[in-house]
């Protein structure tokens, strides 16, 4: 049995990006025709399409596709959602985890849709601050819950690999709406994301 990996890409965009990457690699002084680099421009073109595939997706539509009426009105928390994104300033990765909670107001959402919604915004050129608000607003706009809370913790390669070169720094952003602006509810959320229940 042969190995076959099926992926779908925009052929015109792949061709254009491939030429651009070939030009960049050559401009850096490399031989774009040596064995190790022959297919690198095309691979990079396809990788960049995947890493920015969020531009072609709608997070609110994803959330709406799995909404259910339910009278549950306590906190729903999905934590440790992996995030991989690209910093829009240097196009270097930043990666970490998102912790997201909402308090339903007659509607719940399929749990897998929350990480899928996260990916929609993470797979764009981003800054962590906007990413935090993008995710929060999508959940708030679709579910119209009693409140939404989000905390993102991430390490930024633009700080670790270049510039200030601080390998152990972590950036934390947060946003809260509705009931999570109440100190007691917010404190419960913060305690839950810090606990090891599993």
C-alpha cells in the first residue's frame, strides 16, 4: 500500500507563492536548485496557505452549526486549547493555550466547535490581543450567553528567536463579558483554569 496524503490548495495561489518563496530564498544567497531546497518553495507556499486558512472560514457559522437549546445555566469551561498562530509583525509563530468559558442563556454549543472557532482566528496573521477579542466576540455574538471569559497564554518566537531573545517569557491576555465581570464568577473561572482536575 502506497502512502497518499490528500490536501487541497488553490493552484493559482500555490504557484504565485512558490515563485515568491523561490525569490526570497535566492535573495538570501541560497542555491534554490540544490537538492534540499528544490521543493522548499512549494512546501512553504502550501504551509502558508494552511497557516492562514482562517481567512476562508467563519467562526460564527461554525458555532451556529451545533447550537442546542438547553436549560443548563452554570459555567461551561474548555481549557488548554492549543493555539498555533503567526505574529503579523514578523510572521513568526506564537503558540500556547486558550482557556474559554461561557455561561449559557438557553443555548449551548457542541464542545468541539469552541476549539474549531479558536483555529479560525489563530490561522490568520494575528496579535494575541486581537485574537483574544476575536474569539470572545464570536462566542458572545452567536450564543448570546450570560457571560464569556477567555485567557490566552502564549510564547512568541519573535521575542524568543530574535530581538530581545527571552526564551522563558509568556504573554497572558484576557477578556470578560457579562457575569464574568463579577469578581466571584471571574475568580471561580481563574481557579478552575489553574487547577488540575484531570
